[in-house]
C-alpha cells in the first residue's frame, strides 16, 4: 500500500534543498531533480508544498518528462485531501478502422433461399432437357410415366395442347427462377455497398467540399508531448554567431499551428544525454510549409552548438506548443516589451502579428538591449514594422558597448528609461520580459517601485508583468 501524506506534511518541505509537491494527487520529492530541471530551480521551489498539477500541465511537459517524474514519486495525497481530477487537453490520435461498417456475411435465411433457388433452377433445366428428348422421338426410361401418358396422347386431338403447355411451363419456370435470383441479389442489403459501381457522377462543388473537409481533418503538425522530426531545408549564417534556420513541415501546404506567443522545444542526444531547449519561431501560420528560427550560438550552449553543426537534410526533434502566453488583440491596450539579446524572438512574433493585423489596435513600445550592433537580431524587420506602423509600434535600441558612430541609447535599460515610455501601471498596460536572468532580475527591481505587480517564477497570461 502506498504511503500517504497530508498537505500539512508537504508544507514542511518548501526549501531549496527540500522540495516536495503534488501532481494528480500523488506526492513527489523533486529535491534531487532541481539542478536538472530545464525550466530552472526557481520554478520548482515556488510550487514546493503545493498542488502543482495545473502548472505542470499548462507547461506542456512531454511524455519523457512524465517518465522522469515517476522516479521521484514517494506516495499519495491523503484521500480526504484529494483534489478533483480535471481533464487537461492532450492530443490523442485514434486509429480509424478501414473495415466496412456493415457485416457482409450472409445470414442463415439468405443462404437457405439461395440453395432452394439453385435446386429449382437445376430441376427446370433437367425437365427442359427431358422434354426436348421426348419431342425428338428418343425412347425414354419406363419410370417416366408422365411422358408415357403423353405418348398415348400424341396422335389424339389434345396432343398439340399438352405439347404447348409443357414447353410454356418449362420456359416460364426457367425465366421466373432467373428473374427471382437477379432481384434477390439486388435486394440483399447486407452486401457491402462498395461492391456496386457508382452510377451518379460527383458534381464539382461536392468534390471541392470533400477536399476542404479532408484538409480540416488533418492532424496537427506539432504534438505538445511527443517529439517529431523535421528536416533542415535552409541554413544561413547572419553573423559570426547567429544563424537563421528553416525546417520543412511534412507537406508544403502545412501550417505550424503555433499560438502567438508560444514556443517549441528542440531535443538532441549530446554526449549520451538527452538535452532540450525552448525556442520561439519567427515564422507563423502565414509562412506555410516551414518553421523559421533565428538562433545565437553561445560557447557553452549545448543545443545552439548542435544546431550550428547541422547540415541541409539533417532532421531535428521538435515538439510543441509550449508556454503560458495566449495572445489575442484584446490582451491589453498597451504593451511595454523589454528584451535582451535572443529574447527578442517571442516579442517579434507578437509585433509581427499586431502590425500585420489592421483590426489590432494594441500600442507596443519595445526597449531592446544588447552589447554591440552585431548582437542586434532582426533589426531590419523591426525597423520595417516601426516605419509601417508608427502609431502602433515604437522601438528604442540600447547598447552597452556601442561603436563610436552609434546614435541610439547607451548603457542599460534603467528605471528612468522605462518612465520615458509614459506607460503607467494601470489595468490597460502589460509588461513583457525576455532575456538573460541578470537582466530579468534588474527589470523586476525597476518595475516594482513603479507600481507594477511583479510575477512569480511561473508565468500566467493574466500577470501584469509576463515572463517568457
């Protein structure tokens, strides 16, 4: 019998070196997993001593993650404290049977009637043959008394009548049996419908409707739990350590289906260990047939260096969607984005969506921090959106180590620079952060005194300050 624990007991294990939690009414001691957790130790520490089921499911963990967690299960939550099990969305792909929906085996009645018809048909044929022989004058066996009687009548007045009657009877019986057999075959509704050829040509509009229905029923390209392989079709080196990757979707007409603001996970086996990292594509559903990523390669980055060594035609394991962000045009009237380095990619995804949607009137102000000009990613695209949508999108570049000719902001994103954006901590304003941990911590220290409600380690779409 499994060991049971109460919530009071769980709440005694909430330190960074002693972390217990509940998932689906089971108790886990994840202390030894903290350092290996891809999302960082802070997330696990924040949910220590609580029921983390909802947060776990919303993060879109893979089947591998669930298998890993099984090793840390130490018991169950006391039955009187069980939370109601909520059914979370997970894709299931059903196997569709190709067998006919109707059982095509003939029933007993059908078999018996068919047997009777065959016997009757044989009898009619034999009768016709015997009568024909009689008409030709052949001597018949003595036991055929009926034809012997006809012989005595051959010269009488009634001979011609009986001859005609016999012929008519045989012909009628043969025709009746044939007609009945044909009608029975057409009325047998238990025969598989695909046995019969189509007699009505499909109209053009019906064929188009069928095609659209088939497209609508296609399985999603991505699976949130299982990794799928995608082939590298294009690789461009943008700078000394930045690459633009394009991966092909299974079909040229496929769309990625990634909700705006969410990301994907890439997995690889490196030095005998499975490693995964999250990335936000710069492409969206307008870019059919492909996934596009802009990735900066770091000296110690396991996945980034793995990607840099890929050749055209190599396949990479990807799953998704991941992430808590669920953007729509009613998300907020104003958004202040603060990004550092490659943290621009989720921001770019939202900026592109807002600037290409005439019905989206969200006002976005972006503070984009980097060390040098070379570190600025997607600058050409960002400048193009700023020129196209000056009323909706404004950008400030901030460099800590600029060249002599740099005309933008110098230094770091400070509290004063945030104030200059003239966005107060109101219900109409949200802040989005993405970048290296030191920058994120500095931004929290800047935003708190300005009245913004700071987020926890686990981001939620309703947070006033959202962390990608």
